[in-house]
């Protein structure tokens, strides 16, 4: 009976959440601030975007799991 009410999209939400976390971590590990291609604002934006991707991915996986 429990499987009849289970959310079939739960694995998809968790998978996309994990993917976003991995993309954010890969961006941070790739050190976007090592390349001076657009000024300090671009570098700060890339770092904040990577942290935001990690936060959104973790939130999505948590919401999909609960």
C-alpha cells in the first residue's frame, strides 16, 4: 500500500539536486578566481553562483526526499 502512494518523481528530484551540488563543487574546485578575464565583479559573481548552485541543489534534494 505504501508503494501506491509513493512519489514517482522523488528519484528525479534527488538526482537533479545531487547534480547541482556536484556542478557547484566542480566550479569552486576549478578556481574561477584564478582567471582574470572580467574583473573582480565577474569573479565574485562566479563564486556566489557556485555557492548558490550548491544551496539550491541541496535544498532540492532535501525537499524531494521529505
